[in-house]
């Protein structure tokens, strides 16, 4: 009994030391830290949007339409007289929510399929991989457009469309990791002790795939936000009056040459978000890569 407790304590200490080492190496990457700050600020902005936003994003005032940035409206007003800053803050909340929903769905479905495919092998692996090949043969944005057009625009419909487009990538990632793990000694020990396939997948395989999954998830959030904006820009994503960065850009198309704030500020928000999550994901990948340890 004491030996088991000591073994459990040593395992917890080892894992704690590993994550501490990851944090130290991540902290040395200044660009990754900048990306992390951007990601954290976006998350805080989404959570505290009602407190941060200076105005109600739905309130219209035709008398104040298309006002340039000023002390009263820091980013100006749109063609309906609504405060652009308030709409961008709430738009970030919608973009992050849809992106996270899409990531969760693609992780659950793609992760389970990839783990089953890599662990079972044989015909099961062949069938699942051929299905993933079909999904990967269709460009992600094209698949999302088709699904959104079929289901109609909306938060949940957009999240589902983007999630389906991301399943194949997650599946292949987890399958590759599973292939390297399934013949490890601790997996053989789990089989010998009578553990079933589902328990081995959930307790031994998937937890040891967390490092690449975390990196992929971080980078996918930024890519998903770009795809959400693209769908909303063409009218197939989140529908008005819900504010979303792509929809705000779409509403400013006819004012490109006459009123720059309506195009510039949403564009900067999208670019900064993409930059933040991408460099943060790159930094996480380097920090979690054991080959880079000194």
C-alpha cells in the first residue's frame, strides 16, 4: 500500500515538474508570451463584454451615423449610428464562442475516431482513414460554406459547419500519436491486466496525446475565427443583428472609400487575433517538444 502511495506521489511530482519546465521554456519565448497576452485579453473581453462595452451594441441613432472616432465614440459609429467599439467587443465574444464550440466538437469526434483508428488498426483503420481522406479532399472553407448554406446561418449552424471541416485534421493527428503509443509497455500492461479497449483509449492513449492536441487546439481557434468571419462576410455565418467581426466588415463594404473606421477596426481585430493564437500555438509547440529540452 505504501509503495503504491509513493509511486502515485512520484508520478504527480514528475508531471508537475514537466509542466513547470514547459512553462519556463514558454516564458522564454517573448513572441509566444505576446500571443498569450492577446489570447487572454480576448477571453477577458468576451467574458466581461457587458461591463467593458461603453454602449449597448443594438442601440441605433441615425443622427449619429458614420461619425469619426472621438472622445464620445472611440472608434466612431457605423451606418446605423451604433458604437463600433461596443459591437467589436460583443463581436469578439461571438467569434470566440463559435470557435470554441467548433473546436470542442471536432476534438471529441475527430479525437475518438483517430484513437480508435490508430489503436484498432486493420479494417477499422482503413475505413476511418478513407472517410477522412474524403473529408480532406474537400477544402475546409468550401465544406463550411456548403454546410452553412444547407443549415442556414446562426451561431450553432456556423459552429457545426466549421467543426465538420476540422474533424479530419484532428483525427489524423491523434491517429499518428496513437500508432506510436499502442505498443508501449504500459499499454501492454493495461491489456494484460484485463482493461478493455475503451478504458485503454480513455485512460492511457488519449491523455498521452494531450501535448499535440493542445497545440492544435490553440492554433485552430485563430483559424476558426478567420473562417467564421469569412462565412459571416458572405452572409452565411452569424446573422444580424448579432454582431460578428465578419458581418461588421460586410456592412462596411459600401463605405470602403468614404468611411475607413467601419472596415479598419474589425480588420485589425481579426488580424491581431489570428496573430496572437498562431504565435502562442507555435510557442506551445516548441515548449512541449521534448526534442528541444536541454
